[in-house]
């Protein structure tokens, strides 16, 4: 439930009540206590308990005399439809059962297969999921062309105001909430990213958490395996403060963390906010950095709102080529950076190094987010657009680095489309495995085919305050069809 209170510090925002760890779980726990003590028949004798991190999920444990796989079949009562688990062989089995939605009754069956192919099964076990603790943890799926959609679940952050709880959410293909995490700490900023780490089945959450708190990597059962550097600054400020990590939090292929650190300096008597792109080892030691003050020429005319000069909001690193692609929201430019020397190899954008697409009336992006390298010379960008244009779009550029020519090879939506929208300061787009694009347009998540057809649309709940996402991603479904 949302409650409204007086202004807090320099801002006015809703005071959001949310369940804290340590408070009683829902009726699911009372239902499962007898089951956790009673042995099930049918070959396996599992114990089942509510997942302490999220009561839409269960943890099932059992033992086998021989090494065997670990699976749980699940579905509404009498309708098994999904399975979750692992083919890894063990005698001690633990399955975190996800794929259930709020306020419903389910049946779960533990299943193991030995090396010899013998299958062992338990009797059906009842499980009743809890209610969502907040109305803003759900929404409505209005378009779902299942044959055209990229299979998998969608993960996203949620925010309601410029400073909001740090929240991660998982949605299944039908747009139902199957797992969530509400960080038990102070509120963070809107620019929270949620990434899935498939190797460890964990989520990476951050970076713009509250001062004195840390970004984190969390399992489905709530264990924290990694924490980032302690966030600097003082609470109650809307602006990005000096030394704070913001906008970017990525786990690189070598296990390092990529982020952006704000840097506020005095330049000729002006207080200027630039950025430092940082690569951190697992123990948060800085192993590489790139400072905008060292490589970009400062101009007072290019400062936004009297402070923001670069406001880097997207960084893509290619470790094999040893280059980084750094996007500045304020400057309206993407820089290709040689990581060894720090040299800017080229600049994409208006007044950059590339000639504009001669076949396009509006060839350049403005106040863009989410610049992704998706192939040789190919970039996908969420183009927020200027206040003058007041229309947001997704662009795909193909660059000829020999002729220094930029061409727009894909754009959505076309001008005049019924789904025209305008988002000033958030947004994300990802290229999916089937060629579709997953677009985060604040209150709405969209999947669009390469042909430009809308195949999936999810809208967050309509409340007194807008429920929005800064970014989203599509991950493999954690529960597979039987």
C-alpha cells in the first residue's frame, strides 16, 4: 500500500511501506510446516519449506542412496506443467522452486533419475503461495504472440519516484510475478540495473544504492555472494554526488565489475560533474579506469542544468578488442575508446566524426540511453530524444569506419505510430536471440520483431504514482515446460 507523507529533506515523494525481513511470512508457512516434518511416499521423501527470500518460491530437499539428478515438477493442483532443477548427480538434493505466481495453490513432485536410469518420484506435495507485499510488484500483459516472442523470463528493476526502494522483479512469459526482492536498506536512485548471472543463478543489483550501502549479487534464496564498494555521499540528495557509482553495473566475462563513478571538480571556477569509467576486480580493486576530464575538452556551454557535463549512462566493453564504447547523455555522443591508451578513436553523434545518414531527416540521437555494440560496426541505441522532438525511438546504426559514414538500418516506432512515446531520462533496449528487441519505456516493457511487429507488451500497475523501470532483460526461463 502506498502512503503519502510530508516532504522529506529537499524532495517530496511517497513514503512506501514494505515488508522487512524478520516479519511473519504468509499463510504458506503454516501450510508447509506439517509437510516439512512428514515423509512423503513413492520412492522419495522430500522436505519442503517456504523460500525465506520470497514466498512465491519453495525450497525442496531430499536424499538418494545413489547419485541422481534433482528435479521438481510443479503446476496448479492436478496440472503439472513445469520442471525446475538440475541434471547434476548428487545424493543430497536441493531445488529452489520458482515459476509460481501469487495467491494460488500448487502441487510439487520431487523427481530423481539415477545413473542407471531408474526414476524415483515423491507423492504430490501442496504449496500455497503468498500475496505480493506491494501493489506495484505486478502489472498487465496485453500483447503476447507466443509463437513470435523470445522464450524466457523478464527481469527488471522498479521505481516509483526519483528516490525509491531498490527492487528486483522476475516475470514469466505470461507477465506474472514469480520472484521479487525488496532491498532491506535505504532507498536508492532510479537508475538501478538488474542483471542475471547464469553461471551461479544469481542477480546483480545496483549501482546507485543509498550512501553507505553497497551494490550486491544475490541468490534466489537471498544469500549475498558479492558486494560493491560502499557508496559515498549524504542521504536525501537527488543529484548524483561526488564519488558515487551510478547508471552502469555490469559483470564482465572475466568476472570483473564495470561501473561509472561521478567526479565533481572545479574547472576555471565552475563546479563541473564529469565521470570516471571504472573496472573493478572481485574484491573492488580498480584495475582500469577512463576519466572524462582527461580526454574530453570542457566547455561551459555544454553543461546541463548548471552541473552535469558528461553524465555517462551506458558503457559497453569489448575485452577481446580492448576497446570501450562510452555514451554521454548530456553531450549526445558515443566515444570509442582504446582501453590501453585512453585515446578516443572516434566519436559518433552530431558534430562527431561520422557523416550523417543522407537518407534520414533526423539522423542523430539525443539524450540517449543503452548504447549496445551488437556486431561489427553495429550499435543499438535507446534514443530518448530532445525536448524539441518530444518523441523517443529505438535506432540501429551501421558504421563504416573506413568511409566514416553512419547509416540507420532499423528504427522503431516509425513517426506517427500509435505507440509513440517520450521518456526524458530512462530507457533501455536489448537485442534478443531471435532478433527481436526488448524495449524498456518506463511504465511499459515491449518486445518488437525485426519486421516492426509488437509481439509482447507488459504495463506496470497504474497507481497514484507511476510505476516504472529503468531497464529490463530477458533471461532463460528458470522453470521449463514438461
